[in-house]
């Protein structure tokens, strides 16, 4: 092995985590054979040059993120995360199972709440969730689907077992990095890329558009789909433009839409055009000022009433956030058994519900050994890792938990699996998670082969979120036979269409929009 992996084995042993690339003794696992062989022939100068080239490509294409107020190219490491075909089969089945259960749960809690009447979950669990919206209670979405797009975060524990860390069925993001990472890695490590049977990811936009069109309101033969974005100041704006361009649909902002007679129309330079499906990339609270925040200028008045009347499909459905609640997450294995009559394919991470007295007392006595998370947090914000926290931080956390036990869960400190990641002049083990994306058209749940592998770039850190300084890796799912569609050669650059809607903007509109961004 190259000098780039000097001392890697010792560092990996110190983490106590499962290493994706190397078995104990620093022998490359079978699935990483081609990657290890390619890297063994590269020097530090070669690897650094390729890393710089990928970063420049990302910067030129606008694949950036905001970190500490600065736009940076999204960090992509040159070592991919490789998943063997048999392991992916289990993950794919488990993710699809989870999406079907959450779809059934959302249909139930916004209708008859049989899951409550049958004693599976307490009513207060739903009604006290910050994202349970009574405004959409009692109606079935046009097209019959609530969870069109989902991102299920999965990790490996120290024993190498996959576990679900959390669910994202409100506004899951990050799939643009999956598409762009693949484009970059095909050129960044072609020696290994060309020798593997790797499942492709380019099918995602087509699958997404097909699902959105299939769930359009009844009676619409040729539905018009749009992507609704908060605007250019949003940290995920690149993703919004990319997906709109790849699907060949319009990218709109709230000011481009108008509701009339429970129908939604898009202002264009050719006049108003009816909109049948809205793929929203803004939070529910900013979607409709008549129903939620009256000061929001990101959405459009009347959207919720149009959806209630069946005049437009909103993806993902308004109110899905209740399923993202981390306290609800702790009940998902029970929901799978209740709705699907199946055992969970992928287990949860062990979780303490702090509203339960015994669990709360145990957690308060062991705060320094646990991870404590706010139930409505995202992006790694608000969580406290006990072993890394100071006494003052733990005491402040104790007071918050006592004051609002419903607002927190606790979990053991999980040593996420590691993958070699370039840091300085050599590779070191860095912790990773995985977000597989699934598309649901009402009849089938399709899981994108791979997903977004996020990596903590700081040695020893368990925080992989890009907003907290994390990066990413391309995720290679190996095909079990040549008959399965695989990647072949790098694809040509795809241009992103420009929007056609051009309307005057209030002089202070961008300032107000920026204040309301999530």
C-alpha cells in the first residue's frame, strides 16, 4: 500500500469503528480491491492535483455551500464509499419498507388516527409535534401520495451493522451532490471507476419527474410540473436549479405563482399557465401566508386551499414534518409492524424517549456518555455529544431537558464507520453516514443506487453535516452482474435551463426574503 496510508491501521484501531475499506490488519476488503490498487500507484502530488481539479470543477459549476458566511466548493474526497451488491440489496429493501410505513402513518394521522386508537402511539406524540399541521387535516392529497421524495439517513455501528439514524420526508436535500460527485469521480479516479461494475445514478431526475407527473390531479393528461425555490440566497439553490434543468421543468419562486379558483397558475412571458404539480423546496411554514406565517414572501397565498380542493399536487405534502420528528422516529419500528405486518429490515439506533420518567432519569444521570438531540433539529444543530461537552454545556443541557423533556431524545455515542479520507499529506479514517434517496410514485418505491455519503473532515469528529464543516464521497454500489445497468463512461456536461419568468422585483424584496430563509 502507498505511503499515503502510513499509520492508517493504528489510527483506525483508535477510533474503534468499522472501517469500510480495510479489514483489521489493513487488508483491503474485496469490494475495495480496484480502489486500493489504483491508489497504490499514486503519489501525494497526484492525489492533491486530482483533488484540486475536482474542487475547481465544482466551483466553476456552482457546486458550493455556505459555511460560516463563505461560499466554498462542496468538499469531495477522492476515495469513494463502495457498497457491495448484497449489502445494497438489504439497504434498498429496508429504505423502501420505511418509506411505505411512513406514507401509511401520515395518511392515518391526518385522517382517522387508527394508530392512536389502537394504542400503538400516544395521541400527544402527534398533537405536540411542531410540524403537525391541523390546516391539512382531513383531506387526501391529489394523486394520493404524501412522501414523494425521501432521504433516510443510515449509519454503520462498530459491529458493521446498518442502522437508521433519522428520517427526512419533509424537504430532503443533497441529491444534487450525488449527481455531481459521480460526474467528478469518473474523472478523478478513472483507474478504479473503469474497472468496476457500478450502478448508475443518472436515472434519478427521470424517476422523479415520472413520479411527480403520475401523482398530478385527476383528469390532467399532460401535467405541468414546477420546482418552487425560496430563491438564490438559499443554501440549496444549486440543487433546485440542477433538478429543474435535468427534469426540463420551470424553476419558480412564490412571486411567480398565483392562485385563483383553487387553481394555481404560473406567470410567464407568454401569459399565465396552469401548474398541476409543485415540487416545493421551502418549509411548510413559509408556503402559504394565509395558513401559516403571514409575513412570508417565499410562498403564494392560497396554495393550501388549492391543494385541499384537489387543484394542485404539492410534493412533498404539507404536514410531512411530523414524521421527521425524532420522537416519532423512535416508534417507526412499531409503525412498520402495525401498518405492514413486517419486521423492520434495518433497525433504529437505540433511543431514549426523555418524556418517559425512567428514561429521563437515566439520561440525566449519564449525560456525559450520551448524544442528546432536539426532536425538531436538523443539520446537526442543537445536538450535544456528551463526551465532547464541557461541564457548563452539560449543565445547560440538563436544564433544557428538564424544562422540555418532549423536545429531546438521547442515544448512545455511536462510532460511525470510517472511510479513508485525505487530510494533509496522508489518508486518515474519517466517520461517515449515508443518505439513500427514494422516489415514491404511489405504486412503487424506487431507491437511488447509492445516495449521499457525508464525511466528517475533522479527525475524530462525528458531525458529518456540511453546515458544520463536513464533506462528501461518491457512493459506488456494485452491480452483481453485467445485466444490471452500470456506469460506463463520463457523461457530457448538461446545461441548466434558465428560467423564463421575468417580472419586476420590489427593491427591498431580497432583503425580506433573506430574513425568512431557513
